C-alpha cells in the first residue's frame, strides 16, 4: 500500500477576511475558526466508532490474507481472489491512516489522533508482515507466465501493472521471512521523520518580532513567507534570523534525526542489494539515475543566469549587499498583489479554463465540498499538501494568507487534488496512486497557466513587473532551489553510503557550500543560513525534491501545448491525469511528448528563465528611468 501525500513549503500568515489571528497577534485555535474553511474529516469516517469498526475488519482480513501463503501461483483464480481481498484491506487501511493523519495535521497538539496514527501504523505493519510472501512469490513469475495467467483469467488484467512491477523488482526482493522482518521494522524506521514533525510543528518556540506596522507578531512557519515579503528590511531580517536561529538552537538534535532517517534509507538499500541509496529510491518508480544526474548538471550549467538575476535584484533594490532575506521582497515597493480566498477561487477557475469543463467541474466540486483546510490555526502542520483518500476524495491543507504565492500554492495543490480524483475514479487502488514524478506535473501545470493568465490580464507596468518576478521566483523555487536540495540530498546519502555519520558540522558545512554556489557573488549569506537544511521536511522523504524540478520542466512544456493547441491538447492532458500509475512515470511523459531522460526539457526551462530575466531587466529600466 502506498501513502499518497505531497508537500510544498509555500505557506504564509493569513491577511484575508477570515483572519486566523487574535487581536493580540496570537494564532487562533482550531475551535475559533470558521468551519466553512475547514475540511470535513467526517467524509472519511462519521465517528470514532466507524473508524474502530474498519480497524477490526482489517485485523480480521489480515488473518485471512495470511492463508494464501504458498498458493498465489497455484492458479489464476487463486491469485485473483487474493488480489481482490488484499485490495479491499488496503483501501480500508489507507482510510484508517489518512483519517488519523489528517486529524493530527489539522492540530498537532491533539494527541488522540496521534494514538490513531499509531494504531493504523501498527496495523499497516501487521498487514505487511502477514502478506510478506506476496513479493517473493510474484517475483518467481516471468512476464510469459503472467501473460498466460491473464489469458486464463481476464480480470487479472486490472492488476497487470502491479504484478509486472513486482516481477521487475524481483532481484531486490528478499525471502519471505526477511520481508516479514523488514515489515515489522517499518514503524521504527519512521521515528526520525515523526520526531522531526513534532519538534518543528509543536515543540519549537519561535520568537516574537515586530511586523511592518510595529505590532508584536509571533513568528511561525506559517507566517514566515509573508514576513520575508515585507518592504521593511528589518522585519525581513528578524524573521529570517529568528526562524533559523530557533532551528540552530537544536542543531545537534536535528542532525541526529536526519542522520537516523538517512541511515534507514541506507539500511534498506543494503539489505535489498542496491548499489546506493539513490538507486534504491529511484527504482521504486523505475526512474533511471541519469535523469537525476542530468538535472543537476544541466541546472549547474544554468547558474550564471540565476546569478545575473540576483545581481539585477541587488541593483534595482539599491542594496549595498544582498542577503537571503532580500530574495522575496518585491522589486516595486507597494506592488504586492493580494487575493482573498473567495476571489482566488474565481481567478483559478478562469486561469484553468483552457483545461475544459470536465476539469473545472471537479475543481469546483473540491472547493464547494470542503476538500480544503484553508487557514492557519494554532498547532496546524506547516506547509501545504494534497492527500487523496481512495473512495472518498482528496484533502488539501494550506495556511492561506492572500499573497500571490498563496494563490499559486492553492492552484498547485488543487492540481494534485483533481489529478488524484481523476486517477482514483479511473483505476483500481494499486494503479490509483499518482507517482510524485508525474503528480507534480498536474500541480505545476496549474501554476504556469495561472501565471500566464495573470500576465495577459494586467496592463499596469508595476504589476506586470511584480508578476514577472513571481514567475522568475517560481522557476527559482522549482528548478534551481529544488535542484540545490537534490545536490545536498545526494551528497549526504553518499557519505552515509560510505558508513559515515552525518554530524551537524558536516550538514551545516555541506549546506552552506552548496547554497553559496547557487547564491552566487551578488549575495552574502548570514551565519544562520547554515541551519537552513534543518527546516526542510522533504529530506526525510527519500529522494523526493528532485521531482519538483523534473516535473516543472515537463509542466512548462505541457502548459505551452495546451495554450497553443487548445482542446485537443487538453483532452490528451486529461487522459494523462487519469492514467495514475498504470504505466511507469517516464513512459507516461514520453507518450505525452516529453522525454526527461534527455537534458532538453530542463535546458528549455533554464532558457525560459533567461527570457523572463531579460523582460524584468527591460521593464525595470523603464520604471526606474532617471532614478
């Protein structure tokens, strides 16, 4: 069973009408928020008793599934019977976990949901252990044998990709007893990630700083981005230094947690006989390592363009020296665009109109049926994500504040949600999971369509400059910064592969060295910059971040096709969204006309970035002529 979650570190303190902030500047509790802007957990389970009922049913199904051991290949009918029963258990198990985890994420201080998360994870471990024979038995099949089974029992065709993938990974599948042992270790392997989440979202106490109006504001991950966009440099600096110094105060603890998680990745690759941790991680989606390496090398070739943009920002902002907390401030003071949530929904509808009515119908179903948990509340998990619950609907978490980035993030996460809805209503459970490698195309295509729409609508030069800067920052965030993260992730895994410990000094130094390379000569880092790695939850997800970059390159190509070709391209795109994991990700993209095994899509995106920088430079000269 695969968990369907995707995060994005783009959230901000809310400025919109349904403010999540009390008069004294403190963040509201969940019970103080307007429920119209909160998701409906009861769509998964109407009560705790219903959750317990499914838990007991899966517990019972686990015993029945174990009786198939040694019999899967006895006949096509037996194999089909097992897969149907196994799918039923996995669907329920998925719902059990998603209900518990969404409940925990909406308020991490409520421990009762943590207890349910624990129970569902233990049950997941039990199901995995009871069915540990599945992969070893399927691994003994050949594609020829599978074809014979499908011919004798046509209903097995629904599970062919699932079975073919198990056959492909057979050489890394362990004997049943060892698979059962690994399944039992799953809960332990997840401890570093869980501990990081509790520390970052609940236990860390961030300082109170003055906002733009001089009002005391409790710093939080949810407020961080909007504070970095402040026109007052002191506010930006205090937010940046205040946040990172808080992580720096627990630097050794953060290093121990990340070291533990990376060691778990190395343990997994070792016992499964992969040559490296990255090889093990990428093989899950059958991604060639050359895709990863090509991304890093191609983006590094494009760093001079990034450095040129940073130098341009420094010049336009008239800064004696540029610091990381200056990267998000608008080049045109006072030009920030704000989008209250209800207005944002309308804009997203208009921007995504090229995708057609079938797409918009699902999009608005999500808005109207409370799929989205909109605003920040005390204890709410930071960041944003979409999590699809099979047979129910997707859930979207955000801390919406009305900035452009919030609007873009909403379009991004709703892209995941609509993709999840299409995929889950078009496939069985095993084929419904959208691999992140292609799922990000669904989200980032929305971001690009939104930006292109806004650029076409605006006639104000300063607003246009603001949007072009956001476009550039979006490419920086998705292509350059995520590749920077990917470099860091590969480097620390290589060290761990060699049997070494990831100390705080090593992590700080490696992070700072890579960050300095990407920042270029126009920037000066802060002493606290070296702690930046410790606030990135994605490093616990096992080679996740590079997919944002490869997907953005694919998304740019996809959006251009839709804008140029119209409905024929949109219909082809919808077929892509409905495919789920019925084929391998690289193949799905190749069928859509995009080949990420070559450097061309990334080169095209870097070239696009250069063209945007050219426009920013020209427009800046017009606006600031004679300054």
